[in-house]
C-alpha cells in the first residue's frame, strides 16, 4: 500500500512494515534560468527568467515518480519559449514587452508541468542583458541624441538672446535719437530766445551779431570741457587772434550750407 504523509508527526499502529521511498517538498521553489538568444534585429541578448513553482499535494505521486529532474525540465521549456518568441522582436521591443514574454513562458510551463504534478506560481523576466558592445553602442546613440537636443536647445536660446539683444539695441538707439532730437531742439529754442532777448536789450544789434557772440561763447565752453576731461585725447585746435572769428565764420557757413541743402 502506498500512502503520502502530510507534514508533522505521524503514529503507526500494528505490525505493518513501513518503508519510506523519499520526501517531496510542497514549498514554493524558485529557479532562475539564463537563456541566450538573438533578436529580430540580430542582437544577441541574455534573457533571465525567474520561475516560481511547487508540487501539488493531490498529484504528489506524479510529482515524485514522473520526473527525475524537475529543474532541468523547467529550464528546457523556458529555453524553448524564449528562443521562439524573442527572435520575433527587435531589441527595444524585448525591453518593452518583458511581461508578454513572461506570460508566454508561464502559460507554456503551466500546460507542460501540470501533467507532472507541478503548479507554476509565477514567472518573471527579471533581466534582458545585451552584449557589452551593443550596450556601449546604445549608450553612445543615446548620448549623441541627447547632445543633439542640447545643441538645438542651446542654439534656440542663443537665437532668442540675439533677437532680444537686437531689439534692445534698436530701442536704445530709438530713445537715444529722441534724446538727441530733443537736445537739439532745446539748443535751437535757447539760441532763439537768446537772440530775441539780446536784440531787445541792446538796440542796434542784428541777429548775425548775436549769433556770432553765441557761437564764440559755445566755442570757449567746448574747449573748457575738452580740457577738463581726464579721458580726453590730444586735440589740436588752431588758436590765435583771428581764430575765434574764423571758427565763427566756419560754423555759420556750415549752417547756411545745411539750410541750402
């Protein structure tokens, strides 16, 4: 008579001969299987599958007597499924579809090992390891792609910076032009007021006389500013008894020529 005993203490009564053939663990066991295969895009990879399995109490007879090496049998089925499914995928798809590969392995193992009295608890694809040269090439590709993105972003930022700089420069020149125009307008207004005031207060003077005097005054003010500046370079100005008169005539002639054009 054959009898399978559960865990724990067992008491035998009578004088029957008791012979133990062995023991069968009902605990969940784990087997890691490394399988080398090739993907659709001709990349060799090592796929690591982790299989959790256990013997069924109601099929303990099959689990003990039908297989001499359970782990080798499971490994053979894992090899068969992985080497038939992974070659249909590209390398990127293998990484993205690990769960699908694990499910295919689990379904095949469940069908095959149930006849031997074993239950497949869970199957996982825990690692996909390409060849070292392939990993290096993939890292270089990713680095190059990231460098292209960084270069493009840098160029775009530089472009925006140049546009903003040009806009700021244009705005600065516009405001500077407005300032110069207002300054010149103020000078013209001041000269006009000076001519009118001098003509009223000093009878017999003409507008030309007043203008000559104003120009001479500005000439001396200009020389004073040039001499007072610490950053001024050397400026050679003809100066003599008739220099003031010559400068006044040159400025007046320039104004008349500008008005003629």
